[in-house]
């Protein structure tokens, strides 16, 4: 079962830590934590499985609440903007 989490609006690499994906924070956060498995589905319908390695909740940008999720084993190039992020249950 999948639970939609957010859509990637930005991504960047943090040297020595991995790739961070950024999206609009859902109104109510689903139950997840560091180590939770997630599924990413690119705009080209490519499915990738990874896990949350860290989380950040940046301040609001232009009134939008953001969430940044650090993921394992995927590069910035592998996660295009528009990728949908789902929690794997």
C-alpha cells in the first residue's frame, strides 16, 4: 500500500550526506521516521525505492511550508523535479 507524501519541487546534493528532495509539506504529516521506506515515481513513470535518512522542516518560503527529506543511494540526477514521493506501507 502507498500513501502519497509530496511532489519534488527541488533537489540538491549534500556532500558526504546524500541527496535531499524538497516538497510542499502536507497539512497533516503521515506517520514516518528516519529509516522509513519510500517510493519515488518519476514523471517518466520510473519507480525507485529508497529510505529516509534524515528530515528537515525549513521555514516558510513565500507562505509555503516545506519539507526536505535526505534519501539514500540516489543522486540528484536520478530524481527529477515533479517526482512523486510515496510512503511504503
